[in-house]
C-alpha cells in the first residue's frame, strides 16, 4: 500500500542534495480563503497526487483529522511537498482561524516565504489584517494569491485595491486575470500602466544603483534582470507580488509555481534563528550548510496510534539521518517565563525513521539536508519548539513567540477510569500544542485548560476523547478569592468536653486586627503568668492558621491578619494539643463575627489592542466589567492600546466576548496585578468554596 501511494504521488522525487533545490512556502490567510483547496490543486497540477488521491469522505492531503471535517476548517499545520522544474516546494498549509494561531506561527517558523491567500469574493477584513501582521512581525517575505476567480461575486481588482490599502502600496500584481487566463506584466504581453509601476518597484530594490536611471532614460530592462531583482525584493519583504489563481479551473497554477521557484528565496537566503548553548551563551547563527553541525527544530508534534510520536522538523544546519543519536534541548523558561508550560530539559536520544512529510503520511528518506523539512519518529521527549543537535555539540535555538492562551476552561474527569488516564493524556496534548496550557490550581482544586478560544477548547476535548479515550465534563471556573477581617475585635475560644476518661479542656482569648495588603499573617504571644502553658501556645497558632485556611465566610483563605494571644486557661490532665487547636479556631471565628469579614478578589492588568474606531465600545465594556481604566496609547497607525485593572471574575470569557464584539480585530494581554475588596453585592453571590470541592 505504501509503495503504491509513493508511486502515485511522485514521492520518489522528494529527496534533494542541497538547500538551493528547496522552497519552503507557508500558506497564510483567513478561513475559507481557499488555502487547502489551492494546495490540493497544486499537487494535482504537478502530478504529486492524481485524482485518486482525493478521497470521497471530504479529506484532503492536508485536512485529515476527524475534527477538521466536523468543524469544516483546517485546525492544524500540514505539509505537502511537490516538485516543479526540479525544485522541491514544501507547501505548509496553516489554519486561518484565530483559535489556531499557534500552528500558524509554527508554519511561519518552518518556511522561508509565505503565500498570503485572499478570496476574490471576500473583503480584506480585520481578521485578515491580523494575519498579515503575524507575517510582518517575523519579517516573512510574502506574495499575495487571489483565489476563487470562478466565484459569481469575484472581483480581483477590488480585492487587490483593498489589499494595497490594508498592506501597503508594495502589494503589486505581476499577472492580470482575463477571460483567457493570466497576462504577465513583466513579459511585456500588455502595455497596462501597472507594468511600469511594477518594474519601477522592482528596480528600486536592485543592487545595480544605475539601473533606475537607465530605465528612466529609455533602456529596456531584460526579463532575467527583472526576475532576479524581483526575487531580491521579495526576499527582503519589501515587495509583495500578486498572482490571481483559480484552484477549480487551474488558471494561474503554473504561473504561481514559477513564482515560487524563480521569485521566492531559498533557505540559503533566510537566516536561522539565534543559537545558544544549553547554558545560555549566544553562538550567533548557523549557516544553511548540509555539511555543518546539526541544528534542527521541532515545529510540530503529532501522535500516531501505530508508530507513536511523530515530530515535524525544520533542518537549519547539517544533515539528519535515520537512527542517529541527537541531543534534545528545550529551554522555554530562558526565553519566556517559568510558567511557559514547557518543562526545561536536556537529554540524548536515538531517533527512529526519518521521512519526508506528506500530509498525514511519512515518506521514507535516507537523509534530509539543511533547508528541508523532515518527519522524525521515536523522539519520546522532544516537544514542539525543542532543538535537535549533535550529541557532542548541544545547541538551543531561540524559540518562536508562542501565543498566550487566555480562555480558561475548568474540567473534571467523567469517571474514575477517565481520571486515571487524564493527566497523561493532557501531558501528551500539551507537548503537541504549545498554545494549550494545563493548570492544576491548588487554591481552587480545579484542573484548568487555558486555550485560545471556544473552537480550540472543543478540539482539545475531542482529541482527549478520540485519541486517548478520556471523557471530561466542564465545570464553572472558580477564581481564587481571599477573605479578610474588616476591623479589630476580640474572640474567646472555649473547648471543654467531658465524656468519660480523659476530657478535653482549652480556653484562649485573642485579639485580631487587619494588616496592610501583602503583609501575610502575624501571631503574637502576650500571655503572662503561664495562663496558657508554653507548650500549648504553638497549638493555638496552629488552630488559628487551620481556621484561616478553611475561611471565615465562604471558605476561602484569610489573609493579612495579626492575631494576639492575650489569655487562657488549661487543665493539668484534660488539656492537649488538639484541644488548644480547637480553642484557637473557635476564638478566631468569634472575633471574625464581631469584626466582620470582607471578600477580596484578584485583579489583572489588561492591555486591549483594538482599531481606533472601537476604543469607545471597548472602554464602555470594560467599565461594565467593573474595570478601573488606566489610560490609552497609540501603538501604530489606526490602533490603540487600552489599559485597565479588571477583576478576574469578569475576564473568564473575555477572550470570546472581545473577539465577537470586535469581529476578530481586538486582542488583549493579562497579568496578575493585586487583590481588592469585592463589593458586598458581589460578595453575597459567591458560592462557598467547600461546596465546589465536595
């Protein structure tokens, strides 16, 4: 079966000997712009697959997960290589929906150039602009592909005009769509005025400083010169050629492939990320040399039910061979934070089979050289973002920026059997998906999944059930509240019981007073005359601390409190450690009832980045969430950052609500700020903590 598939897909042609024979091209664009259909059409056009390669159940080479069919969109990165004019083009298909931006960023890391795909029947909306900014932030070279030319509402000129307005005037057509196909502007097939604008934009990037003067003076510039300078301009991300394409009819497919080969940078022209030793010392960057030291990076991790973990790897230097010993390094905390959700590790492993990725399949490879993409089997400890290097020269690549999951989802295993398997299953999913963070909240006792949005949450829960046989139920998210006393008071604790044999006898008197925020707990001993024996004074403190942990109103921990032990009584026979613990707890409860107990809630500092015309609605919404607005600042052309302190209870679904209210244009960050007293109206609605913990 595998051999027949390989023959059908032309996979025997996928081996290359040098990085100059490779183009790594990532497809970026909003959902339903036609990225996956375009990949399929390009594979068919080059014979990488035939019509039999497309299946009747709706799957494609790239969309193979059950979740992708049920959700009707790509949800994970996939690679499909083809060969055009003896150059291997690795097409990296990425999701367009914001929930799966983690795989988009992984795709940008794997590639050297991007096809930014927009549909001829759609507008360039804010979600599309956000994707363009993702490319800009990593200086990714881009060409714009306008798809769906056969749609009844297709308007290529209008979409190109919108793209130029949104992305800049360096977005320029290199082909024009007509009833008989495409017309090339560089080949002189037309005297359209856009030809002159394109040629001037290309010449501006030429290293021949006199070329512009000669062109303006009337000299005809050769096509080979224009193509070479176009490639230079694209590689610098200073010009973005536009190609109209129709996956259904095949119009533009050949021209697009020619652009990939002639106009896109090879891995030799795309510098590697910065490289460090595991100890943190910078060693600069490595060159894309197959004979150099091995430096590769895991850009995606997937679980295969038959062969185990499969790692998609970008080779930046050296050559990767089957059964080789490699050093695996993961050092996220050095670049991000200690809670990056990715445990630091260094170990040596022996890899298994090496292959060329082809959708869900792996085509065996004898070796994969620098600049190419590979699949690697049996890397048991390697996670997405890890570096593979030589055992005798371990290195670490600076990881790409991982998205911050901001939607918390509390879950609970449905059965005891699910509970036994849940932890390991979540660990495997988190290793595959850096945009998933798993939190065991010790304060609330809840297991919380931090995800990118509701669709991401659905996919994670589906993968738990389908891949790992684990069923979970969602629960109301608990925010870690605090309690504090509102003023000074006195308490009397009397624990006296007699029921045959030794009794229980302990009496203590305390005074309490609140302390400033962040002061913690203080216990002061002011007993005189031995009213409470010295051996039982720690017992009183222990009982007070235990009651503080159990809470005084709704079962949440008490903070910022001074307790002074002033007096008490003991019995020579019936007093005990446990009796004075109980007396201390009783005294604290009585004093708290006299003083009054208020609830404290955590606040986060939030930064909301939105287009200028949405600042007013966003600020109004934050105010309705009991936020304290801190100010605004202009970030770039047309966007404003709104800063505020917001109660965490009001942010539980903010990731979903902000996206909906801004049509995908708004993003936000959050970091813990402090605790503040909760309004009494809100405090009365708090469900007791012990009720949730059973």
